[in-house]
C-alpha cells in the first residue's frame, strides 16, 4: 500500500473521473477531467504533492497509471488524446468505487497471465511505471492539442486544401477543388479512377468552423447526390449535431462523416503518401520515446 494513499482511495479517484467523463458526454481530455474531479475529492496535501523528480501531481499520476486496467476491462478507450467512456464503462458506474477498480484489475489479470500483485498498480515512492505512463499520456494529449489548435487556426480554404491533399494521399483522383468564394454546395470532387467512371465518386462538403453540422445541412447534401455511385462526404472541424447520425441512418443516400479526430487519424495514417504541398499545410513529425509498460 502506498504511503497515505490506499487502494480504496485510488478507486475513488477512478470512479470520480469516470463520472465526470460521463457528465461531459463520454469523451474528454484528462486536463478537463482533473479540475472537475479535484473539486469533489477533498484531496489532502500529500495527494496534491508533486513527485520530486518529475513534477507530476501524485493523485493525477495514479489516475494515469490506473487507466491501464480500465482499458483492459473495456471501460474506456484512449485515442486522440482523450478518454472515451464505453457502454461497459457507463454500466460499471453502478458499482461501488472499490468494486469498479477491482473488476478492472481482474480483467487486467486475465489479459496478462503473469500479472504482478495488485500493489504494483498503486503508487510507490517515485514509481517508474507510474511516471512512465503519466509522461506518455501527457505527451500524447499535448501533441494532439497542438495539432488540433494548428488546424483550427487554418483559414477555411487552407483547411479545404488539407482535405483534398488527404484524399490524394488515400489514392483518390481529385479533379475539382472549389476556388475561394461560393461553390454551389460541393467543395471537392474525388474519384477512384481518373475519369470518374467507377464508383465511389465522392462529393465532398468541407465545414471549417466551431459550430456543428446540422441535419438540415445533411439533407442539403443529399439533394446534390444525383448519380448512382455518388457518395456524400462531410468534413467538419466543428463536429456534428446529435441529429445528424439519425438523419444519415434514415437517408436513402450514402453519406459519410469525417470529424477532426478522423481527419487527424487518417492524415497520420497516410502521411508518408501526402504530397509536399500537403505536408507544408499540416506538417507532422514522428517521435520515438520509451513506451509505457502496458500500452
């Protein structure tokens, strides 16, 4: 057991964080969750104390490290620098804090047959595994925040060019990119062959703004998909309203959505095939560092 911090107390951290994650719609960054949880945990001085060598706050580092069993139990997913609460995780909120953490650790042990004792999942004095996980999570989150801020600061036409460069890197031919100004509804046309004779043919709308795309805008795109084999693609840096998914499921037309998370994921996946003009618009570099123990 860690000095001054019991397993039961760590379990309180975890459940409080998951409750706040649920309150924020099921997906958020830890930097958003920590202040909300801290206001409810009545932390003492020792819990708030930073580690001498790393500067990581003690209780926050324990949350980072205990994300490992939460992931293995299927309670959360971590991608895009955020925690995402799964349906299984939402159901687990009905458990007591201790039951929730114990069930996660049980799943973790099933995943790793040579699982160390439970005490290795709580704090030790300057525990290297705790600090490594924290450093990794923070690096991923900070990198993602910087990429998102960079994209959000692009002008609308540069953002549109990023989307066209991504489609080129994915193997599409892009015969049309709307010039700045009014475009009549379609911003980019992309084909799987040079002449557009084979499906799918993408009719792309690009929305670079803070507000979410509405169901009305989806219906407007539906009206522009006139040929068999036309697929609508809406790329929105501001995301999509809750009604959009229902509208797409009810539609007789094929429409795909790409939010900022999906755009970044695809950009990273296809970055080696992005042309130099595209890399100049959204330049990335891959860094290697020591991976956390269980990632």
